[in-house]
C-alpha cells in the first residue's frame, strides 16, 4: 500500500530567487529577463538585518505574491555587504535594508522599495508597477519627443508617483508647473499634478479650499493623501521661516478639510501649533499652548489633553527632552485624575521609564494592565515588563 503525504500548497510557495554574487551573475540574470521579456526584481539584504529575515519568513512564501512574482519577474537576491554587493548598493544609492529595486526587461530602473512590507502591500505595489509600466514607457517616449499633451503629461506624472518614482515625478511636476505659471484656471488634469507639489502659499490653494467637492471628485482616493502632502509642505515651510501666521492658516483653513475626512480623536487644529513649537525648539511656548488651551476652551477635556500630550511624547521619543517629559508626566497624571484609562497609564509609564523612575513606571504599567481589554494591549504590557525586568 502506498501512503501519500498531502501538504497544503502554501507550504511549497516561494519566490524563485537567484542568488547573485558577482557582476557576471548580474549580467546573466539581466539577459534572462531580457530574453523572457520580464521585469527584474533585486532584493538587497544583509545577513544581520531582522526585517530582511522577516521578508524571507513571512512575505516571500506568500502563495499569491510568489505566484505573481514568478510569472512577471526574474527575481534576484544579493548580500549588500559582499564586495560586489557594496558596489551595487552604492550604484543604486541604497538607503537601508532590505531594499528592493525593480528594473524593466531592458535594464532601466523603474522603482525601488525600502524596508519591510507585508505580502498584500508588496503584491499591490508590484501589480501597480506592472500595470503602469507600459503606459509610462509610452508617455516617456512622447515627452522626450516633445509630442506629449498637458493631459498626457499629468497622466505621466501621476503614474510615476504611483510607481514610487517620487524624485522623477517631482522633477516632471516642476516642469509642468512652470508651464502653468500665470494661468488662473486649473483644469482637472492640473489639479492631479499640483495637489502633490504645492503648499498653502501657492496661487492654487484658494481653489482647493473653496472648491473642495470638485477637488475631491478629481482626486478620488488621492484626496486625503494630497491634503496631507500639502499640510506637510506647508508645515516645513512655516518651520523653516518661523512663520506662525502660516501655522494659523494651517489650523484654520487646511486642518478642517483633513478633519472632515478622518475620524480621528486628535484635534487637528491644535496639531500644527504643537508641531511648530516643537520643531522650532520653543518648548516654553509649546507647554504654555497646551496649558492655556486646557484651562480655557478645553477645560477638563482629558481626551484632548491626552491627544496633545501623547503627540508631544511621540515627537520627542528620540530626544527625550527632560523639560517636556516632566510636563508630560503631569499632563498624563491629570488625565488619570479625570478618568482612568489604559492609554493614560501606559503613556505615563513610558514617560516614567524615559525619566528612569523604574518603580513608578512599573506601577503605572500594572495599572494599565488591569485596564487592558485587547490582546494587543496585553502583548504591549508583556513586552514592557520584559524590558523592565531585563534592566
């Protein structure tokens, strides 16, 4: 009797990677891609890199992703810290591990991805690249020949951005915007471009603010990402110029538009001021802003105070400024006095840990543990206690 062992198909799913060690190896896989009219996918890793190992264990074995990659790509793996790996990484301007570079069948670099990505996210990204590449290739030829229309130019920029080629898209958008200077009316195709390359001092902002329904219709799913991009561009400009007037405009004109699209408990009208005072190093003004708001129009609103205080701690978690940590400890204590909540105790515990008040931190985390209601919250508490006990 023959006994057949049956295993799930997923157990055999894997991307068919070719390990590349030398320049000759790379030439061979590029020829293979060229001969098969396939794109080339290059995963540059490091042996010590945790996220790289997670990609190998959790992402590349995914059945849907591996099937798609094996159909549309010649896939390559390379240790970025070998002799050839370092040369290749320098040529591609590697930003970190893991880095994935995607090339056309003729060797032109199409896009890059940096850092760990879940399998569904990676699959969507690669599907978008494959779908958009031929369209981009045709539009690129038209642009080089000077036969591209403005509408096609807008499509070209949008596709480059969708493929992750942000630097190329920004350069193209700069040329496009030069052609639009002096024109008052924005066509729908213009909106799709300038939405991602403007700030609130550009001449197009009033139309975005007053014709939001039209902008929303034109941008579709890109509407909120575009608003957030305009927000970030404006914030950076305001911080660079120390322009508090521009921050007020962010709070009063743009934040309400973002707030209408997001069900977020954070007060987005406060956020520009918190970020501005923090990134310009005006810590006394930052503390004064929160204290004044909480004592006046946000009196006893512990949800607002927690939102503001947690934003400050999140911004400062790398620097851990003593003045802000001491004040955050007070803010979270006030929140707890008004209402006991898992988040309030957890953030208070983190602040106390940063202040190296270990016993008080442990007590706060124990209180948070009693209020935990989800597996995620319990796991976070367990991780914190493991860290504290290891000190």
